[in-house]
């Protein structure tokens, strides 16, 4: 079994199915590692790489699998741009390469397999065999991150002046009454209905918005 087939087998097991996006993600990550000269992302080179993914779809799961970059290691960064793209940054050399999956690859899939009616089947076959140059646009880019966003950073926690919850990695927002978390600063993605355990996993008690 070649390297691509092995990763595709693992991707199917981890993701639950094998789709065109998974194949693109595996191909993209392998190509990026080749361009950067990183041979063993899970071994001796495992701390060299930070990866930025730009979409929360199947492609990103496959990239995580191949590179070994994960949120918990602070080596996987999500930028919600809605693009089938990722940037791979080699901390050892400082070089970074951004790959974008080309829409034209779908046209090539139709050309190669006109007898197949299902576009996903066309793409799944084509994406295994098309050369990298027909699958991806390559851009060499420059990436910078503050120290608090890098793996291994250790810093003091700050307590939110409003909700009292701890904040790590300098994510606090400074306002008139002191440092507050981003939820209290108006960026909350949730509303607090109650505090404490309740039946069926719901808290019991009055509702209140988590607002500053």
C-alpha cells in the first residue's frame, strides 16, 4: 500500500467516510509537507509545523490527520474564511506555503470520467490521480503570530471582572472596569439560561443573557 492509500484508509476510519474533500485534504497536506521538506510530521519533525485551515469541512479533518497538527497542541489554527485552503508554516525555517483547492479540478474530473453521473464519484476518482498542479494553487506566504498564540506559551491567567471566569493566553479585553472575557465584552455565542444541574441535562432557574 502506498503512502496516499494508507492515509486515505486512515482518513476514512477517523472521519467516518471517504469523500472528495477528504482526498483533497490528504493530497494537499502531503504536497505541502513535500514543498516544505518536512518528512516526519508525527516523528522527529512533529513540533516544526503550525497549520491554518480556512474551512470547517472534511478537508480540514484530513489535513489534521496527515500533519498531526491539533487544537490541543496549539498547532492547528482555524480561520473561518469559507475557503478550501490551508497554510502550512514551518517554525524551523520560517517558510510558509498556502494551498488552495482549485475549482477547475471539478471540470477536469468531469472530463476524465464523463460516463459517471455522480459528481462526487467523478471527483473521488480524479483527485487520487490528478497531478498536484491541477489540484492546487500554491502561494509562498509570510506568517506571524504573537508569542501567546504559539505552542508552549505559558502566561498568567486573568480573572474576568464581570463573570469571574479565568482567561488564558491574553484573550481578555480591557474596559473601564478592568479585564473582561470576550463573552462579557459582547462576543458570546451562547446565552446563560441557568446555573447548576437540572433534569435532562438542563439547568433549572431563571434565564439571563450572558451580556456585559
